[in-house]
């Protein structure tokens, strides 16, 4: 399938709200085409000096239009794709595009794995003293928390490429285990530093008991 493309150094996931500020003329034309023709476009991730994977998005609303034609828009993420070919301009359009292949999502994560990940997210938030709103298991969508659990840009990109839900949850679970362990050690160190700064009563050594 051929898709207009808007490469960015950002990662978006299916179902995610995507706010964008449009200021280049070629992308103003793209958004106008989305409004006129109800087409979607792709946001491929620029990483490792290349673009290979991204997310298809659909225009939801043009929030603001400025005097110079710049726009604030809101889109929603749909499907993850792999880029098969790329063109700087497609047809008579000034914006880029390319042929893409959509990745078929496989929702195969067991409830036990989801419950484990939810519990670790709560533990992480508790350690950071951040409020955590309980999420019913049937309403739990990992994509809604992807950007809120301390993943690196590279880890998020790795997740984007995983079609199997179970693989995504396993990677996130491993990340949470490692992060929680680090935070616990930091908190332990902070406690030790604070304690060593307090005045304490020490029993002096009885030199008569020492064999010197």
C-alpha cells in the first residue's frame, strides 16, 4: 500500500492521540489532502540514521489555523507498518510517501502476564511517589502507558516492531523489574546517607578486652 509519510524523531503507538504542529508547506498540503480526501498518513520513526518502521495516523481535528497557514492538529494512531520503499515526492504532491506493509497485531498475552505488569507498574509509581490510578484488567491497554514507565527511545522503537502482544509485555516486564531494583537500591542508599548524617550514640571500645 502507498502511504503519504511524515518522518519524525518521535514514536507513536496504535490508539495514541498524536498532537502535531504543521508549519512546512509540503505538510500543510498533506493535511489539506487528509481533510479533502479523508486519507491517512504515516509517521515513520527516524532512528539510527534511517526510517524503517512507523505508525499510520488519521486526522481527527484541526485545532488551530494561524495567519501564515501553520496548523495545530490532532491525529490518532492506527496501525504499525514497515517501509518497503520511500520517495521524496509522490505523484504531483510535494510531500514524501512510500510503499508500506502493515504489521498484523497478535493479541496473545495471558491475563497472568498482564496482571504481573500492572502490579509492577503500581510498584514503580509507589517507589517514585507518583499517583497510580487502578486499571481494570479488561480496560488495560499497554500502549496507554508506554511513555510513562521510563522506557528509552530505543526500547520504545523495539516495542513498535513487535507484532506479538506477549513479546511486548515480556520486554516491559523485564524493564520494570530492572528499574524497580535500581530505584530500591537508590532509596536504600538515600536512607543510608541520611542516617550517617545524624548524631548517634556509639559504645566506645573497651581496650582492656582487646588483645594488643
